[in-house]
C-alpha cells in the first residue's frame, strides 16, 4: 500500500472566528529594534585562531590596534599568531534603550579560525546603519559546542565558530523615537489587509469615540493619543490589548522546494479534476572486472569497470480527484494520488495552473 509522505505542519480544523488582540496583528510605527554591527578581534584562543598567512586582514587589524596602544612593530615583520581571530560582532538594539544598559551580542568568525572557544572579545564599537556608534562590546565568548581531533580524525558538536556574550555590550547612544513627536500615533498592520484595517479602525472608534482612528490605507491607521507621556503609555497599552474579531485567513499553500515540505491552511479547497502521475527512475551501477593475463605471458593484471544502466518508468493512470471543501477532504484526495512529496510539488503547481486548486502557492 502506497503512502503519501505529505508533511502537514498545519492540519487545522475549521473553527468559528475567534477574537485576537491588536498587538497580534499590528505594531506602533517607530517602536522597533535596530541592528548593530562591528568588526573586532578575539584573543586568548588555544591555537585555534586564524591562519594569518591566509587571512592578512587579521594581522593588519592587530598591528593597527597595537599602534593605537603605543606599540610600533618593525616594518616587514611577519606575525604568525594562532590565538587571534577576526570576528564580526552583531547585536539588536531594542526600542527605547538608554545609555548604560547592556545588550547581548553574537560573535562570528570572519576568517578560518577553527574555534572561538575560550576567547575574549576586545573592545569593539558597534555601529548602526547611519555609521554612528551606539554601543561598545567586550567580554568572554561563550561557545555552546565542543570538538576534538587527533590522529587524522576529528569530532565536533554544534558550531564552534559562533558564540555569544550575554550582556556583552553597553549602550552608549539612544536612538531617537517619534513616539512623542506628534499628537497621534500610527499603527502598522503586519500584513496589508483592507478588511483588517477597517475592523481595527471600527474597534478603536467604538471604544474611544468616532474620529479617534482613521485608516490611511490597507496597512497604516492613524490614532489620536494623549500628549502626556504617562497617559500615552497607558493609552497604547490599552489599545494593544483591545480585542478584534479575527477573519479566516487567505487560502495559501507553502512549499519548501529544498525539503519537500508542504503546509496548507484550513481555507484551501480543490475543484474536481483528473490527474495522471507516473515516476521515472534511472539506476546506474558499476561492477569491477579483473583481467588476468595468461601464465608466462608477461602481461599485467588490469582492473576495469562494467557499467549497467537500467531505466524504469512506473505506470501512471488517470485518477479522478473529487472536490474538497475542507482541509481533511483535500488531504484525503492528495493521499489517493500516491505521490512522493517531491512529485506533489509539481502536482500542486499543475492543479493551480488548471484552476482546480483554490489557494495561493508560495515556494520558499
């Protein structure tokens, strides 16, 4: 009995519309995190650092740092260090972060270092997209992995070239926020949806009166807010907790072409259609053949290969796929095809092109 290895991560049963909060579908404009990046050096490695002959930027960085500390190396000196690694340092600056607060940083090897385990990140400035320094990072790198090698064999658990420094960066500059810049705030929906914008606007006006909220388009809603910071914070807290009647999601099928995974939501339906499916497989095998010369012929033993190519095509037949108004019916109809997940990708695309699949296909 053939089984369809269809991976359904979201096997949902149709339920009545439920209420959700505004914070689940929208966010306040301007209240967001900012990415920071920096370039630095990790020292103190146990011989697992960069090979400086192949990563000259590590040596150049080290010489530049030493010169700033008042140590001038002779011209043309060739540093052969194994306990230094060039790294990229990244961090996320949360909204409203103030100078003096600490944030976590991620340290990633930039060269050919074997491991950052046991290393220490030297003082590294972290810059934003505008080129300004917003934080300074330094500290001991924590690597959640282990590895060992010997006698030409090696074993490794997890990634050794990436580590974290909890609270390893100190905020030096605050990011200006437009939160208090005007007499109103703007809500941004996570997804453009005119119906959702209408429902959010109606819920806000019903709670605080007509004219409080205005939908500017299918994504942005402008809301009048109190001028006092204390009152505005309380207003936004109540606004985000305001319940909204949710609507059924749009019918969508997500296909992962790399893993063969297929995910569909409860709104997917199919129309009656006929599908013919068959598999073509080619097997190539090579068998070693030894040619032994006759005695006293002064010949040599020769090893050759004999290739065998077999091509097989499974018989496909035309199958009627009935209409399905619920997800369970769709799954049952697709299982009847007996296709593998890889073949199912092509079948779904063909059904969509034929107009039998009532859903949007998205390949990731």
